[in-house]
């Protein structure tokens, strides 16, 4: 009974974390006013915005969302522990949650350190989704596994291509756009998995 409650609670936390994180970041973009532009800025620019309310909302929400994702990742791993790949995928999710919180702690004011934690978050979460996709395939959930692998690869490709090719600049957009696209993919997958845990569809 306790195990079932813990798994469902983790699922709910995953859903709440994703919705809260997205809503808070979007809210911060509005609070930042003309100091933020989807055509010029990265989302992390809000973390050092001269509009203190916007920077506080942005940074604190990332810290909280990272902690909630950390809790979700532990519950997800506990529920899915069918093979060793889920443990590896779960570890990557846990680290992804930690790095997301660190993005809110080590803002752009910390220079290269901010870049490392930000790149770490996007890389780890993409790899986590891909690894859990392979774990699902090994567990016989082939469709769920294939979808996870595909969207994990898409998220990784979006961020990698934006960093190397800088396609967003060619389209007249800021780095915030690929960041938001990847974040939406991460959130969609987390909500999907959270619903699975809520319904005990393992």
C-alpha cells in the first residue's frame, strides 16, 4: 500500500513539476518586460534581469522544479525497476533534476559555470529519456520505448543544432526558442510518465 502511494505521489509530483516550471518561466518572461525578447535573448538572461521580480521568479522556480523533478525521478526509478537500464535512466533523471536546480543557483553572473550546468541539464535529461526508452523496449513496452527514444533524440538535436549551427539566429530568434522547445518536450514526456505512475500503468 505504501509503495503504491509513493509511486502515485511521485507521478503527481512529476506532473506538477512540469506544469509549474513552464508556467513560472513563461510568467517570468512577461514580468521581464522589454528586458527580454524571444528574438534576441536566452531564457537564462531573465535570471540576471534588472527586473528583480522576474529574475527571482525565474531562478526560484528552476530550483523548485529541479527538486520536484528529483523526487519524481526517484519514484519513477522505484516503480520501473524492471531491468538495469531503468536504473541508469533513473540516475540520469535524478542528475537532470539536480542540474536544473543548479541553473537557478548559478545564474549567468557565474559565467562558464552557468553554461556547464545549463548544458548539463539539457544533455542529461535528453539522455535520460533516450535511456529509459531503451529500458522500456527491453521490458517489452516497445511502442513506449520507441516514442521515448524518438523524442529524446529530437530534444537533443534541437539543442545541439542550436548550439553548433545556430539555426535560431538564421530565423531571427533568440536562444530562448530552442530552449523552450526542448523544455516542452521534457515536460510532455514527464507528464506522460507521471500519468503512467498515477494510473499504475507500469
